[in-house]
C-alpha cells in the first residue's frame, strides 16, 4: 500500500510520528551541541585556571588574586537560553556545587559585560530547585567551632571518626573547602559575601577551621587574607586547641609546624606569646607541640625563628652557633 491509497487518518498519523521523530532528533542534536560546548568550555577554563601570564603586577596564577582574563570568544552572541542551558549543564555535572564549577562560572562572568548581565541578573536570579543561588546557599559552613561542634553532635558525628580534612572519601571537598585548598582568592572573595569578617575561625562541613584548611594546603594568599582579617575573640584556645571542632586532630599551631610553614607558624607563635604574656608560654608550647611537629618546623626554621624557638626553651643551642641560617637538625636537640 502506497501513501496515495492510505486513508487520510493514517497519513496524518505518519506525519505526526515523523514530526515527533524530527523533534526528538533536534532535541538530541541540541543536547549534544550543548554537551560539546560544555566540554570545550570546561577544557578552556581548566587551561585558564592553570595558565600564567603577565600583568601589571607581574606574573599571576589565574586561580589567585584577580586574574587577567583573555578573550574567550563572544559567547554573548548566543541567545540567553543557550547560555543558561550551558550553565545548567555545568551546574549538573557533579553531585554538588564544587570549586571547579564555581570557578568556571566566575570566569565566565568576567568575559564581557553582556555575559555578566546574562549570568548575574538572569541565570543566578532563578528560583529553580537546581539554581546556582541555592547551590551556594546549601554549602554547609559554621561561623565558629562552638556552632560547628553543636551541629555536628546533633548530626550524630562520632568524634573518633571525623571527616578527613580534604573532604569525604569518594565525594571530595565541597565548594568552600575546594576554594581554600586551591588557594583561590578570586572565588573566595565571591563566596565571602556571606561570611562574617573573621574568616579564619569559620569551619567547613566537617568542622575543620578555614585556617586549618589553608595551613594544610599551604595556601599562601588565603593565609595572608586570614591573618589580616584578625584572630577570633579567644586566640589562645583557637591557636592551641584542635583544628577540628570535634576536638580531634592536630592543633592549629601544630598544623602550621607539620606543614613546614614557618611564616604562619611565626605569626601564631608571636600571637600566642602576646596573649599568654609570660604565663606558662614555654610549658604550653611543650605540651601542645608533638616531637614530630617540633622536628618539622625545626627543619625549615630560618634564623629569626631559630632564635624565637631558642628563647622559648625549645632549642638547646643558640642560633649563632649553627653552621648556617637553615640547619638539618643534626646539631640541635629539641625537648
């Protein structure tokens, strides 16, 4: 039977099926095209995130400070719907909002003013269940260790089984943890609009203070930012207490020592000395620093820090008697 001998109802049905097939192919093609754009976009942004290029202030890493954004193509020439679909796909590419996604979107807003308006006024203003705004709002963080301890205790977290500092196994770091571990001041500046002024004492979803995350990753730029933001109200407990709100893990001072960050260690050392004002300073250092932590900071201590350790009674030989400003540890004993 050919089309001429078929009843009109069947012909109409075939036309409908054909049109639906064409629509399905069009949708599939569109999704494939969006996926292709997304993959290339992520690839470009990944390269940009690790690309070094000259600026007025010298050489900067894209992930640090305010980067110089090279031309990424005139994406604003596409209709807003296509751009929003790309952003939705980017947002849905992982189970939760990650630093990689956040950074990519942040960089897109800097491409040109039109695209920035598309993203900030249109897409970010969406109240959809998977919106970017809600993704940021659902990031779990706590303003201080007391609040973190109460919340985690109510959640039934076992103090003996705290979350690893780098994030849950298999899931990885959440947004704010990823930002700090990557030392990305650009993204932190964007996220910090919802944070209190004293950033260092805030805690992530697992109860780790922001300062402890930065010390663990040796995130130099964010460490500078945290120290400039000031110490919390009770700096003594913060410095020598556990870096995790559940009371387990190394102290902030010990973490600075074990990460061999002599600059941060010196800042914490001086602040603790100032706060204690001679009342049990040496004893506190001996009690709170393990042998491994002392050995770690000793192995990288410049001469000024060697002198500070000597005056605190942690080094038995005066720095002036050493062979060089940096020493191997063979000529110096620590209590």
